[in-house]
């Protein structure tokens, strides 16, 4: 026992020499040091994660911009100019993004706010399930008919309303419907699609995107050679994007089928000339009210067979159209109808550069002023033309006006 006590005493002495007992202050100091070190490491890790996130976000954003066909012909940062941006900012008047209506909708406050409960609109089908367009929200159809009746820009009697993911999906759907024969003949020639230049720059891309065997883009309707009884599709945009002209079909043959894109036939863009009564008419809330992000368009179609095929296309393409968006669009249209009183303006300016030094590249001329426009080349016209969107926020438009007022070269 005495020996063991001796040994442990010795061990204790040795231990005390190596690690003398800590005083309370020393212990507190070492605890604080540990806390500081752990905090520093945590802060470093957080900074690293943040840095990585920002790096990936910026690159992803760039990637998205590069993938967008509207952006590929520009090298500058093409995102919309910020509402409070600095005087030197790039003014992006390339797309027709209708942000100019924001102040109007801000003022409308609660009237245009929509609340959708978690259990609402869960089914693929709408209450109008038994109808031809089985995914159409009845409240949306009702407000479409009501607004057309108040504005007097289209006849809606005896035509179903077909809702689409923007009128872009309806353009795809109508190309399909007008070119697919009911018998489904496999060897038919692709149907040519034409529109008089300058035409909306998306038509060629929409027509040729899938390299369909049913139809193909055939360019300017004014120079199109009709081939006897061979069918073709003419798309008529009125008022026209980009030049705002009031248009009729330029081809007049039994074999041709016409689609009327009336996206801008609203009194805020052009004087009303009575209700349109065409066989196929396309409209969109993107331009009617400025809600491009809601992605809702509608078609009024006389022929039941064409309407059925359009619905089939949307069924195969997206199994219907967001109910939430339709409900929101219905409320927006209702607010417009309830307080119908809108200002007069135009959606786009179609400009020509006459000066010899810039007429070969009018778009480049504006770009040198940090103003992004879309060249006439994209509309089947020459590079001396540009389309300038007038749908942007007032702040950006004022920047644009300031810059051109101090330059020369426009005809
Ligand atoms: C003439 C025309 N048609 C159709 C569209 C597409 O509209 P949406 O947003 O409904 O797809 C646009 C959009 O700029 C347009 O200018």
C-alpha cells in the first residue's frame, strides 16, 4: 500500500511539473480563446458559402441570358434597366416587356390582389370540364367576353374561348391545327407560313423550332408565290409589331388560311375601328393589361374543328393551362372592365436611320449610346430600321429620350 501511495505521489509530482493546475482566470481565458477560434472558423465558412453562391448565381444568370434568343445578338448586359438606375445605365428597349403599366396596377391596390387557398384549383380539370376547352376557368372566359363587349374590339358570339400559355402557345397550337389534316395523311407537304414584312420577330422561330413535317416558315407574305391549290397560312398582326400599322391579309386565295394576331388591338395602343370578326383571333394579357409574367393568352375561333385541334395541341403540350394564372387574369380583366378608362399610347416606335454613316447598322448606332433596340433584320426589313419598345418604365424611357435628343442621324 505504502509503495503504491509512493508511486502515485511521484506520478502526481511529475504531472504537476508538466501541467501545473490552471487558475480560474487562465481557464476562462482558454475558454474565450476557443470560442473566438470557433466563431472565426464559422465566419470564414459562411463567407466561403456566400461567395460560392454568388459566383454560381452570377454565372447561372449569364447562362440564362445567353440562352435567350432575344439576347444573343447583344454583348451588353441585357437585363431590364433598373427602375431607379443610374444615368449611365444601359437602356434596354429591345424586348416588348410591358412594365410601363406597373404604376397603374400599383394604384389599383387591393382591387387587383388575388388570394388562392392551398386547396384551391388542384385538379387538372376546370368547372367547365364538359366543354370543348376542358381546362378553361369559367371566370376567365366570362371576363374575356365582358371586356371585349365593353371595349368593342372583337366579336365573341358563337366562338369558344381557348386559353393558352400566353398567345405564344396559341400560335404554336394554331399552326398545328391549320396544318394537320383530320385524316392524318403522312405524306403531305409542310404548309408554308408567311407574314408581311416587317413581321413580329418570333414568328419564324416559332414556325421552325421543331422542324415540323406539318409546316415551315416561308417568309414575307408580300413576296410569297402561291402554288395553285396548295394551302398556306398567313399570320396577320394588327396593329403590327414592329411598326404599328393596321393590317389586312396581303394574300387573297381560297387556299390560304389566316390567323389574326390582335395582341395590340386595344385602345391604349390604337384607335378602335369596331369589333374584329375574323375566323381566328389571338389576344394576350401580356399586352392587354401588361401582365406578361402571368402567361395567359386566349383565342377566339369560329371553326369547331380548328378549335378542337388547338385544344388537343395544348393538352399534349402542357395538359392545360395554369388555373392560378387564369384566376389572376380574370381578376385583372375584371378590374379593367370595372374602371374602363385607359390612356392612349403606342407599343413600339419603328425608326429609320437615314444618315449614311449609320444606315447600315441602326441597332449598332443605338447600342453605342447604351440603348438596346431590335434591328429591322429580325422583322424581315433592313438594318437601317430598329424597333424600340415603348412599354418600359417611364424612368428608362426618359433616359432614352435624353440620349437621342443630343445625337443626330434619325430619319
Ligand atoms: C404580336 C405579338 N404576338 C404575340 C406575342 C406573344 O405574347 P405572349 O406573352 O402572350 O406569349 C407578342 C409578344 O411580344 C407579340 O408582340
